[in-house]
């Protein structure tokens, strides 16, 4: 069973009040709301949640991010800030644009289609 220490719960509630809803994964990481984070494998599953934007708060060190089956249309320039080596699944979205610079900080990026 995962639990959050009181100091992390306070931080999470503060972040949530500022529009960044998060949930606890283990005792030291947080996961975007409506996503499932698998620790210690650093896999984040945000499939089929209706996201219009890449969710904020993807844990640093994530190496696989599943965003298939959402309503993503644009990948913003800061969508993957703080991530560096990533397998990214974007199948079954409505992508029309990838903003300039959004993938520049991902030298190890692998985009998968299914």
C-alpha cells in the first residue's frame, strides 16, 4: 500500500489549489491526476482519460509515457520539460500541431504508434 507522508500531503494540497492536481506514488513521487504511475519502473499511463493537453507533473525519470486515446491536438513547447529520455505513445489523438521546441529537450525521444 502506498502512502504519503504528511509533508508531501501538504505540498500536494497546495499544488492542487493552484490548478495542478496530483496523486501520490510511493513516498517520494507524485503522479498526475487520472494517470497511473508504476514505480520503480518509471512508467506513466495516461491512456483514455480525455486529456486535451499533456498533463502536468509527469515525474522526472519517466522513461515511458502513454498518452494514447486522449483528445490531444497540440503539443505545447513546455509539455515535456524536465524529461530527457522518453518513449512516447500518442496514438488515437487529434494532433494537428507540435509547437517548436517541444521536443528539443528530449534527445532520447522515441515516438511509438501503438
